[in-house]
C-alpha cells in the first residue's frame, strides 16, 4: 500500500463505515497493522483486537484515503483550520495517554498547552444564574493566572466558562486562553447561535474536534468528546451537574487518567447540583474560590482579579460609592468570600453599622450573601 500513514489516519478519523472504537484502535495499532501487510483476515483482526468486519471496512477505506484526505483538507482550510494526525509533532501528548486516542483532530487556532497549565470546567446545559456566575468567575480568574480553560462549547456552564476565560485571559498574554472541544464538525453551527462565540475562541485559543468538518452532532459524540476534555487538563472542575450527566462522565475519565477532580458545591434542593455535591461526598475537592484550583494544581499565586478591559480591579469601585459603603466594598476582592467581622475590622466601624451597610449593598445587587455568614462582592 503506497498511501502515507498520515493519509490512513485522516481517513480513519473521517470515516463513518468503521465504528469509532475500532477506528481509534486501528490508529493506535497502526504499526502492527502495517507489519501485517494491512491484511483484513480473522487472524489479523483478532491480533489487533477489532472485529473482522471493521478491519475489512478499514482496508477498503484505505484505498480511498487520498481522495478523502484531499476533500477534508480543502474543507478544513476553507474554515481556517487544519488536520493534525497522530503522526504529527503537534498532536497533543496528553491525548496519547487515552486508551483510544483519536486518529486525528480538526483544529482551528492554537491547541491548549500541556495539562499542567490547563484546567477543564464543565457542567449543566441548564445552568441557573448561580452556576453561570460561578463558572465565569472561576474561568476568568484562572485564565488571568495564565491557565488555559478547556470545555465543551455547550450552552450553560460550558459557554460561561469560555466567556470568562476570554475575558480573564486578555491580560495574560497571547497564549491559548480557552479551547472548545466540539461534539460536531468544525463547519456545523452547533449549538445554533454560538458561531460568534466560536470565532472569538478560535482567535484566542482553539476549536477542536475529532469529527470531520461537516458531520452533524449525534448523541454518542458527546461522551466520546468528553474523554478529550478530561485528557487535555490536569484538573476538571464540575459546576452544576445532574446525577446522570456528561459532566460526571468527564470527571470519571479524569480520575481514570490520574487527574484531579473538583466541584463547586450547590443547593441541596436542586437536582442540577446533585451531581457536583455527590462528587464532593465521594472525595472530590470542594472548590469555593479560584485559589482552591490553583493551589491544587500547584500553579502559583492568583493575581488580582481583572475586569473586561484587563485592568486590575481588586479595589476599584463603581462610581457614586463613598463613606462606609465605599470602604466596605473596597475592602472586598470580587469573588472572594469575606466575613462581616473582617469587613468591620477593615474600616474600624461597629459591627451593627457594617451589617446594615452590607444589607443595603446586597439589596442593590452589589453583594451576595453566602453561608457562614459571608459576603461576596459581585464581579
């Protein structure tokens, strides 16, 4: 067979007639298949660990590999992307740790760095305002600390994480801020209406898929996609997840790969928080603030939070605030819980007066109250 290994890997990644698991296994054992002379007999199939029907389909596929590659390369370039196979130096080393790494990737932008500088944030598509705010806060502050944030580009938590990373990473330099791992091809507008977000991600990070450019999403694509999210990152943070959800699949794969798993605690009455709370009960690290993630990853201190324009704003106040209201709010770092006692000590005011001011600020929407009690300044 005169086709290059790169062509065969691209054809395996682009095909629909070979089951995905068999295509990935053949790609992982390409050396052995090549030594067997690309045969498709039962003995070769058994030695490679794939059904004989699958290896027969793959053998027929390889004869059409050059045409498949030309078509896929042309479409990828039309979309501003490229194809990265297991034969390429750019293929992420982290994905080689998977039992079944994809034969190739379709990529727009800059792939995320090594797992030690990457965190995954995943969660419910039906997130509530608390979940979206938490995901955006964690992503923004972690990206500001120089980490890349990888997620699945879905509605809800994923989209909030990508947006937060784009905002926070603006002050961290030109490195990949966020990577979106898709459950469809690069050329498919899914979720519908996310095209503009996708363009922003491609410009400041990457869109990544193991599916050919124009393949529409199918239900089984998303669990397959989740293994890439887990492999890319040193830690997976779950923000709101139902008891049976893709986010928990990602967490389980991460544990199998030796990654850390964290979860943001949620309300015990909310089903969408049950999965994250169950992870904590089973031993996952509770994530109460972005610093918890950084400390677990050993990624260094968290810089002062940044705003949309990238300016430091640990003490910046909205206009019109002065006196005790301004001093109390100015003593708080956005996203960091602060007790009333600590806030009273900062301006040196009686506790009763500080509590009254905190209530005013909460009613105005500048603060939110948390158990403890503690107050968090809204970003």
